[in-house]
C-alpha cells in the first residue's frame, strides 16, 4: 500500500540552521498494516508523514501509494489517497461550520466539485448513524458548530471525517497528545476500532511507548532520520517499554531523548 525508497530531506541546506531530517528512509507498508512510529526528539517522525502527504518535497527518493508514484505530485493532488488527523484538535475541521457541514465536505474529498451544496435526507441519516458509533452523543447535535465541541469530541469527529472515504492510508500524527488521559484512551480505542472495521492501512506517530506497543501489528522506532527498529508479530506482542528502551540504547548508542515519552 505504501513504499518509501531512499527518502532524504534536509532543511535549510548550506546554512547555519541546516538540519538533516531524513537520511535514507526505506519502508514498505502492506495492505492492512497498522504501524506505530516512535522516536526521540527530532527523530523525523512527523517529517515522514509530511513527506508522504506532500507538505514538503523530498530531496531524493520515491513515494509510491497503492502502485501510484506520487513523489512529484503536489499536496492537493495527493489528498484523495490520505486521511490525516493532527495533534491539535482545532486542525482538520472548520470550527465555524456545523457538524453536518463538516461531514458533507469530508464526503466529497477527492471528487470533482460543483456549485451544488447541500445534504440529502439519505446522507443526513448516514451521518447520524456514523456519529452514533462514536458514542459521544454527537448524532443529536448535527447542527452544532464544531468550535463548540470539546477537544475529544472534535478529535473523534476529525477521525471520522478522515476515514469517511476509506483512504488508501490513514496518518495519525500524535492525535491524542493534546488530550487528557481518559479522553486520549477513548480516542485511541476508537481509532483502533475504525481501522479494524474498515480494514485500513495506518501509520500512527506517538510519543507514548505503551500505546506504540499496545496498538497496531508493527512498531517502528526512528533515530536521527533513520529507522533503527521494525518489530512485528510475536516479538511486538511480547515487547515491554523497558525492553524497547534497551533495544534503542543498544542500537543507537545513546539514551532515549523524549521527555514526554519517558514521563508518560
């Protein structure tokens, strides 16, 4: 479903602020993979997602999604392949629009737009049923402005919008980091349920080692712009936070540098 081959990215090359963000990333995600990505500060986790979606162009390498080379496509032309949920609950939705209007926009992602805008009775019922599955009472608030929702409700709605068209790849960029522990756990469980029920291929960047181990069928650890660990199957199921830290220190020769991860 996704193939990254020899991806390199340097920001501000040739200046005092030069930063080598990615140093030859090679990665293949099979259809149905749910991969969690963890790493220290500045490891390149979010940069990988930005390369995939076209936020930044790659310096070298290729990106193939479901057999289509998207390496040189601009961000807006790649949008039909991806669903993405960001760390900030305020990103990914239109705060001044109603819940039903946000869902209607998400349902047209990747399609040819016309001047017609409206929601049919059938579509309204479909949205109501989808919202009911979130178990947050949003099915009775279709005309509420999204800006009035709590962070958890908004993130759950964003997740629903990102998966409404069953993207080729779902990208979760620390999407629970801004939520309190209870709400975070609920959104994570909801994410896992949506990915499983829709048989989606997904990548989840997280700072929480326990979550990285608990969710998904593969775990990738990054360090200084490279992938240093790729664990799956029974090895991942038996993994502990302590063992993961030990593996990181053995391979990288340094201590794990992410205060949020270590304190979570």
